[in-house]
């Protein structure tokens, strides 16, 4: 809480004004006159004084409520609340003194009781409230409405208490006849002490001190009153009225002082304002001159800053484009980012990028901005359009110079005039230059003449350098990526060939060992079945089972040898009609793709898409037939729930050995709509013994097909994806035109019945079996396990 300055309070201290002093003298004279005149007019005077106290306390409440509105503290308003509640209590005291008639006559009949009962609440409330206000002045002040509410509750309680207490009593100690008012003088004394103690805190405390003195005198006199209209009561009322009047005049006096001080301050302020205005005018003239010079300097700086800001924006735009194209690796996306960004920030009406074709002396449009597409159609400058290079500005640009035409209407050259017909007026052509070589140009145009500034031209020149570098790096990356892809494919092909060759050698060795082991068993089984007539049916059946098992093993070994066997130079190739061969294969395998699935409730549809007049191929018909049969079996196994099996032939061009192209190749395709293969399975499907059929598969079907393809110098391509089926494509070279030789007849070969035969083999079991078989046919056999033994 803050308080006014003590020095100011000392100046505001004042003795009783002339009006207040007159009131004090008048009260004293009235008291003397009252004692001398007698008690005949006391009832009327009593009513007048009660009414005066009620009105004066109400006026004091209104005046104090409006005092010091600019101050944050509510001291005056709390005092106003005290006088407001006191005025309410005194109004009751005044109303019961009126002679009421009619429905309010009961108030008049009870006036002898209500009148003395309504005096004590107001008498106690005023000093209690004022004491609380003064004592709380240096403490945290409660809100005015809370304080007023507490006083209202206190007033109601006091009225209830004093209504039931006896109003008058027989004179007792010190002759006091109203003992219920004995605390009032003490409370007014407390108020007077508090006002004196804190007199420096607020200027209103001194008038309240005079009010406390009047209240002390009034309450002390009332202690000896024995009736509502006796002399003591009138003196007490006069003292209260006098105290209110003194406080009222003091407040008005302070208000008048404040008004005089305000008028004086306003005059001084007006004088100071005049002086200040004069100084301001003088200073304004000085500032006007300074401002004029500053305005010129500001304009210069503004233009400089605008230019610097434009350059900074261009640099930021250049940085943005450079970052955007720095992480891209294809030319089209680089050009797209550049044109889109420039259209958004530099407001081109037409923009495109062209490649320089020095061999044909022309440039080719490779990319057009999105916003330039409509104008490009009008100009017939769509992508892949060719623009001849002549003396039209492009010739200077492809030499490495930036070309700027501020008004192309004045340039009589084909390309600028072509742009001018579409409404374009200004043109900039920037070269895309890398290592002193222009590989492209950037074209930008606007509809307004002289619309490109020197800063924009310089920006486009710098941007073309960055774009050229990014495009060159993209081209290098594309070339390296292509080289890497070619190298990877070649490496994979070589690794696949080496892996298959190694597996083929291993399969060949295994086939040789198995063949040596199974041959004696097969020979002796055949010998027994042919020559031994003493065999029982059961034994003959068992031998036949052994013979079939041996034949199965022999066929498996044969397939293994077919996979690893290289094409023999002396192998005779004959023309083969693929369409006819496919019909034969379909008939041979009908049981596998039609009859057996139908018995299981599955339908497989066979389709033939055969090209008519298909050229013949050079090959071994039996080997190709066996390869096609294996492909159909694999296709059927891949469709356990049925599907479509398609055999297709055509003449096509297929890359051979991943390096050359062979025109006129005859392609054979076997396609199914089955389960398909993932990438790992597709990569390993040609390896011997690799199978996805479990115990049902040997893993030699596709391996044998691959061996046939290799021996025929053909190509094998497999396309498959999971759930989409598989397509196996075989490509054979078409047979050259040949003349058909006439059939020759051969006489049947006669085999002598008894021969002398030399049998040589390093396997003792096989050697013994061959010797026994030949001897059983009547031949004379000499066996040896090597050349040394024969010698």
C-alpha cells in the first residue's frame, strides 16, 4: 500500500475553517438556548435533528464515495460505506418519530420503544466502522463491498440486541441512566486516537478527528438521558449534527482547495504548453530540413536495399534449384524441377529446354514447362520438335554466348519471329555449357517487351551453368549405371554358365559310376529272363520288377548324361517342323494333361497358338521332343487346381547370348496359368537336382531341357511370377533352304552267329557281366581290364 507524501500532507493540514468554527459556536449557543428555553418544543426539535442527521450522513456517504476515484485504495469508499449504513439506521430513528396514521399507526404507538432502541445501533456503528477504517489503513485493505457487507450484518445484529435490552434505567454509577451506551464514548475515543496517530496517512483523518470529538461529547451526554425528549438527548443530537456539519464543510473545503490547485496547475500547464509548442515548432523546422536530407538518403538506400534484396532472392532461388536438382539422377526430372521453379518465381510465359544436335545443326525440344504447354502447341514446339540453327540467335547461343533480345519484334529472324507471332516480345537463350561444349540451350520468353532485367539475365546465365553441370552428372551417372547393369548381367550369365558346367561335370561323373554299378544287374536280369526256363512265376515277376527298376535308373542316368553332354561336332542335324512336333507332343502327353487331371476332378485346357508357314529348324527331333514333353509335365504339375496350358510358336528376334540379335528365330513357348515361381526359384530352376516337387521330382527335367538348348545353340528364357504362371520360351535358329535328298535303301545288316570278341573295361563286375552275356550267345570272348592285360 502506498501513502501520500508526508510533506504534501503537512501542507494540506488545516485548522477549522471559518464555516466549521461558526458551526461549533452555533451548536454551543443552541445548547445554551435549549437549556434556557425549556422543553416545550423538544419533540419537534428532536424530529428535525433526527432528520438532519439522516440527511447529513447520507450526503457524507455520497461525497466520500466519489472522492479519490483515481486512487487504487478504497479508504474513502469504506468510510462512505460506514456513513451509508449509519444513514440507514438513523433513517429508521427518524421515521419512528413521525406521527403516522392509517396502516402505519402501529409505528407511532411503538415509537416510545422503537425510538430509544434505534439510537444505539447507529451510535455504535459509526465509531466501530470508522475505527476499523483507520486501523486498517496501513494493512491489507479488504474490498469495499466486503467491508460494507460486514457492517450491514453488524448493524442488523446491533438493532436486534438493543431492541430487547432495556432502553433506560435508574441512575446508577456516576448517575448513568443509559448503561447500554456506555461503550460508545470509548469507541469514539478510540477513533479520535487512531485519527491522531495516523493523521499523516490521509488528509481526511483530521476532519474525522473533529467528528470523533463531537461524537464523544454526544455519546457522553446521551448516557444521562432519561427520555427521548430531555435536554441531554437534545444536546447529544445537536453535537452529532454539528460533527456531521463540520465534516461536510471540511470535505467541501478540501474539494475547493483541490479545485484551486487544479486550476493553478492547469494554468501552469497551459503556460508550459505554450513554451513547449514554441520549442516544438522551432525543433520541427530543424527536423524538417534534416528530414529532407534523410529522405533523399533513404530513397537511395531503399533502391540499394531493393536491388540487394532482389539479388538475395535470386541467390536463394538459385540455391533452392541447385539443391533440388543435386539429388536427382535423370535428366527429365532435372529439367522438370528447373522449369517448374522458374515458372513459379520468375513468371515466364514460355520456357523450354532443348538438346543441341551438332551433327544435324539443329536443336531438339526435350522438355517444356507445365505452364508453357498451351503456348507450345500454338507454336508447334512440342517435345521432340526440331529447330534449325541458323542466324537466328541460336547460332550465337550454341557457341556459348547468352542471347538476350529485349524486343523480338525488331529481330527479323525465323525463330524470334515464330515466337513473336504467338504474342511473345522478349527472349533469353542461355547455353548449357560443360567443358567448353554446349550440349543444350534454355529458352525463356515473356509477352512484354524489355521485361528481362540485367539481374535476371545474369541469374539465368548462372543457373544454366548449374543445370548444365547437374545434367552432365546425370548423363555420367546414367552411363555408369548402364555399364554396371551390363557388367552385372554378364557376370551373372558367366556365373550361371560356370555353375551349370560344374554341375554337369559332376552329374556326368555320377552317371558313369551309377551306369557301371547298374549294368551288371541289368545284364544278368535280362539273361535270366531270356534263358532260365526254370524260373517260377513269382521269381520271374520279381526279376521283371528288378528289370523295370534298372530301366528307370538307366533313364535317370541317361537324362543326367544328356544334361552334361556337349554337342558332338559330327552330330547330324535335320530339319524339324516345330508345329508338327508340338502336335505329336500334345498327343503323347494327353494322358498327363487331360485324362489323369479329369479323373481327379481338375480340368486343364490345352491351347495351340501356332504360326502358319513356320520355317523349319535344324536339330535333333527326339531331343527337342523330349525337352517339350518335360516342359508340359512341369506346366501340368504347376496347375494342381487346373488352368490353361498354351503352346505357341512364332518367328521373332530374340537377343542371343545377351550380346547379339539373331533375326528370323523360331520361338516355341509353353505357358501355364499355375502357381508361378519367385525370383530365387526362377534363378535356380535350371540347376540339376533342384526341385520344388518334393519326393515326386528328380530336379533333372529343366536341367535336361537346358542341355538340349545348349547343344542346339538355342536360347532359353523363363518368365514367371508368383500366382501369375510361367512361360518358357525356346528360340532356335531357322533352317536354311535345302533340297530334300532322295531316300536311299539300305540292306539289313547280318550279324554272324559266332564271333571272336575282345571286351575291355576297367570295372571288373561290368567286364564279367559282358563276358557272360556274349558267351551265352555263342561268341568267343577275350576279356581284359586294360591294354597291358591284352598284350
